[in-house]
C-alpha cells in the first residue's frame, strides 16, 4: 500500500509542480552523464545521488507548501518561514549538486 501512496505522490508532484517536472527533465540528462562520467561505483553514486537529493528536497518542499495552502492563503509569519525554509532546502540540495559534480569532475579538466 505504501508504494501506491508513493506513486500517487510522484504523480501529484508531476501534475502540479512545474519545478519538479523541470528537475526530472534535468535528471534525465544528468543521470546518464553521471553514470558515464563517474570513474567507479562510488563516483557514479555521488553524482547520481546528488541529483536525486534535489528531487527529494523538492517533494518535501511541495508537501510543506500544500499543507500550508490547505489552511488558507492569508499571510502568517510561521507559514512564510516554513515555505522559505522548504525553498532553502531545495537550494542547498542544488548547491550540493554543484559541489559534488565540481569536486569530482573539475580536477580532471585542470
């Protein structure tokens, strides 16, 4: 049953979250690149895992935003803070992608 709920969550994110769709499209490009550019299993896991972490953060951010929207659109300091923190989590995950990819791949080209 948990798998069904997970698939429903992925479907909802795909249908309602343009950022999630964009990040999936990026994964479709970067995933094969990660497998090709990684020298061994650990590097491939780091490259691919950093990209998957962005999707995890986006799903959690979208969940936070959905729950807050459920309670209304009026401005509340805590609701704004929660949404900002969710957005920051996605940003940190994206910075992690840059860091991992940069640390693994840039030394090869220098």
